[in-house]
């Protein structure tokens, strides 16, 4: 499958820190302006399953990653080769403490 044209591969001047960070246990804004999301790596460091959700921040938020269960001591890498556009930013949450993530994204 051919990739989309370079016109669609918008990158913005600011980038989200790629440092591994704790995913908050309540809905929290990761960015608040238009964002191109390329990859999220998420790891559950606990002995029990936790859930994880990512939404964009448009007027009616749309699901980027639905509420998914991350098994105990498991890591996932979710990537979008062409990037996914998140209107007005990104909001994310975990069901409890114990999820750690690294994000590759750029924003206005």
C-alpha cells in the first residue's frame, strides 16, 4: 500500500516530550492544540489489569484509542505510520496508577 502524500504528513513546530511518564488516573490533557500523533508506547507495571483511553479534544471528543485493558506486566506499542490528526489536542487517562507511557507527537 502506498503512503499518503507528503502534504498529509503534517508536523508541527512543537513536540511532546518522549520521556516515559506516568499516565494520570483521571482524564488529563496531554496537548490542547491540533496535534499529529505518531506513536504511543504504554506499559502496565502492576500485577493487575488496568484500562487506558485516549480521546481528541474537539467539541464532541472522538476516540483515538478506545478504553482498552492492558494486562499486568505487559507493554503495547500503538503506531500510526501516517500519523493521526487529533483536533484541538489529546486527552488521556488510566483506570489507576501503574501505567507508564512514551508519546511521539507534534502540536501547533
